[in-house]
């Protein structure tokens, strides 16, 4: 059985956000709203120092597919709506999820309300009960009246919701999630099952993201981890696990730390 | 006994009991102690554990699980109940006391037949008692010969309980026929006027809101979907038609109130676990509070079993004015 994980090379990453956009189009995630991010692939930006001596770092973030996943432990339903697949993916089942948000509370990388929590991101997002997903494309309001098209018009002409929807079929999750449930990165399992890489990995122009089997010493991820020291995130405020600290045993690793520096010359 | 069982099944295929696991309290909350269906099923056809499973071959279709599960997990008799009720209402216009029978008893005379009487829950009986104002007979006399005959006692108990809860007069409209010779069966004869009355009433009751159905959702087996148990829907229909005094008797005995302690931090987890939609995020953009509507609450207790802070209490009886409106949960 493979044990999937990801390694992100911070010296290669240019902080362009292509992965985040790629994920949004692949998994049809909606815009941020009401303290929810809906960015399965997101970023932490760190700034240090005082102008003009500043350092800036960008770290792409996603669900860590933790080995000791507290989100799974917290899920109350039977069989669990949040569970580990045999190959290490933290998977979510849309049909069984009751939308209690216990997973969001349990996950150190998530917040039920990112704004209130002053968190940098949340790998789990929640579609409000009785709400509407992709409200933008259901809204009849035109940005400029009688000039631009409304979201609803675009969706109607395109014939799908959202208009750019990537249709895929997976037994556990829908390509567009319903209201009243949570959603998160599933390592693009619908692609991985077909021998493809997650879409964020494919679309990274800098080849900064490596995905593969951590249990196979010959895999690219294992080789990268062998060649470099690595760190893992501790929470959604951007802190890192200290040496020896296990946390939730996250399976997303960062190698070759990088900070852009501006110096007075 | 076996013969009767099979006969019943062969005659009334539509009555097969189906399971909606997304409603089961033990499935929504792992470890929640409910074994009502397992305890109530005399055939031992239901098992709970990793899943809730009803063995169709063992099931004798007595419908007791349908009438006892607090969450409406089984929906054996749902599709036809409104039709059955409105037919009884119509029959009451031309007969002094129409007879409701069991389709498992092909030799017995009845004006309308349904599945085994086990489906007649408190809520069904209250509904029939209030809406079939002219009264009707339930022919339980055949039960002695049937493998499901134990339901007779259950129906008696239920009707007695309804009578004891301040509805003695109304409960009397339902006459339980326990012995052969108690049955008062009249053939339907229509005179001209009677015929047109029946026709008119038939049209009226068909369009009546009794028959309105809840909107069907695309994701029907999703746990996240809120569904009002059918029995609760029946009670609500009765409640809407009652005088204030009668309403109190019903709401104090058959409705519930959810209250919270001060340590409730409005995390709204319970909104997700509630199967019926009785709890919701109340109004107030900045700091919304938990809101509750008694008409949607089945009293299942799942919310209080689930709350991390142990804040929620589910109490029998609703004492305020309007069970249909949502208002902030009392602290
Ligand atoms: S990062 Fe959060 S959501 Fe992902 S597996 Fe870990 S605890 Fe679960
Ligand atoms: S929101 Fe869904 S996945 Fe998360 S803990 Fe609740 S039921 Fe499980
Ligand atoms: S696409 Fe690649 S380079 Fe761009 S932000 Fe993502 S990981 Fe970094
Ligand atoms: S009675 Fe209903 S809620 Fe209770 S265990 Fe049986 S199916 Fe589940
Ligand atoms: S409010 Fe509580 S007791 Fe009432 S139906 Fe919902 S979960 Fe059950």
C-alpha cells in the first residue's frame, strides 16, 4: 500500500499561486465567504523585519493528510464521513457528512471562522446549512447594470455551475459540494486513481510540488526528503513543528526554506 | 403462522419496510444509545452495529419499527397514509362507521385496507381521530389468527394513552373491534344526493393541504439533509387545525423543548447533528444565536448527547405559544 504525501520545495516555489488557482478550477471550489476560505490549496505569507530591511516568505498550504488525523477522530458519524484511505489520504464522504464542523475544530490547520480566529488559512471549509454553494453564479445582480453579465447569466450560458466546472465522478465526493457539509483537499484522488498527479502538482510552473509514495524509498518524495532537511507545519498560523515534535504527523513536508530579502544598500 | 406471514407479504408488496440509515440516531452519532427498533421488533429482523440492517426475509411487516423509531428511519407505510385518511373521511359522509381493515386478511370485510396495523403510531391515531370526525372502526378481530397478532395490544395501549392525555372524546371516535361479533359493517349505498356529496368531498379533500407533500430533495439519502419524521408532520397538521385549548393538550404531551445552559458557546455543531432541522443558526450577523422550533423537533435527544459542552437539555412538553416559529434557545 502506498502512503501518499507531498514535498514542497520552497526555493523553487515562486509564490505565484498557480497551484491555488489550479485547485480551484479542478475542484470547483467557491469564493471565500463568512469566515470560510474554500481554498483547498492556499498560502501562508510571512513578513519579518522593518522596512526597508524586510524578509518575505510564501508557503503553499493544503490538507496535511495527517497520519494521526484528529479530524477523523472527531467525526461522529458511522461509518465516519472523514476517514483515512488505506493509502493514507484523509478522505471525506459527502453523503454521510452531517456538517457538524467537529473536524474543523479538531484540525490544527483549520478554523470554523478564519477571520475571527485571525488564522492564515483553513484547510477545511464549511458550506452553510440551507445555504447555496457558488452564490456568485446564482446571483442575478450585474456588476455594472445593463453592461456586464451577472453570475447567474454566465452560469446559464455556460450550462454548468460553476461555469468552469470540472466534472468528475468519485464514489466519496461530488465535483461540486452541497450545502450543509464540510469540504477539503482529497489529494485529487480522482486523478491519482487514474495514475495522474494532483492538479496543483501538474500546474506548478516551478515544479516545486512533488507528490508520491512516502513508503517507497525510490519515489521522488522519499528521495527529496532524504536529500534535504524538512519541516512540517504545526498550525494554521504558520508555526512549524519543532525538531522531535510529532503533532498530528502531517504528511506534507517543506524543504529548502527560502526568504526573499530586501536590504538597504 | 408462517403461511399468514407469507400471505401478507404476497398481498401487500408495497408495504415492505425500507430503512433510511441517514436518519438513524446511532448512525449520525456513533455510540448514541438507541435500540428502540431492535427491542420492538418481535421477529428479530433488525440489527444495529456498523450499519442498521433490516433483514427482509425475517421481517413480518408488523410495522412496529415504523411506528416506534423516534427518527423516522423506517418508512413502510408512508406513501399511502394521506390517501387512506382522506378515503376514511369521505366514507364517513355516507356510512355511520367505516371499517379500516388489514390487507393481510383477504376474507374480512372492510371499506379500506392498509398494511398491518402496527404502523398506527400515536401520531397516526391522533391524526385519524381528529380528522375523521365521524369516527371509524379498526378491525382487529382477525388478529387472533395472525402471526402479527401482537400488534392488537399495542394499538389498544396507544389509544388508551391518547385518551388519558386529555383527548378522551376524540379518542372515542376510533372504535377498536376486538371480536368478530362487534364488527358493524355496512355496505356502501349511494342515493343521488349522497353520491354528489361524496364526489364533491372527494375533490375537496384531494386538493386539501392534507395532501401537500414536502419538496423532494435530490440528495435523498444524505445525512446532511433535514427531514421531518412523517409522524411529526402528522402531529403538526393536527395542531394547525386545533383550538387553543386543545393545542395546549397536544403541545404539552407530544412536543418538546430544547434548552441550553450558559456554557453553550453557539458553535452550532448541534445544527448539523439534528436530523430534522429543529435547530438552526438564528438571526444576528455579528453574533448569531442558536434557534429552535418545537414543531420540527422529534425529541430524539441527539443534540444533547452530542454537545461537547453538555449544554443542551431536551424536555418533554412545549409551553410557549407558537411551536412553529424559530426562537432563540432558552438559556
Ligand atoms: S490537516 Fe486537518 S483536515 Fe487534513 S488530515 Fe490533518 S487534521 Fe485532518
Ligand atoms: S462536519 Fe462532516 S466530516 Fe466533519 S466531523 Fe462533522 S460529519 Fe464528520
Ligand atoms: S504553483 Fe508552484 S511555484 Fe507557484 S505557488 Fe504553487 S507551489 Fe509555488
Ligand atoms: S429506533 Fe430508529 S434511531 Fe433508534 S436505533 Fe432503530 S433506526 Fe436507529
Ligand atoms: S432538536 Fe435535538 S431532540 Fe429535537 S429533533 Fe433535533 S436533535 Fe432531536
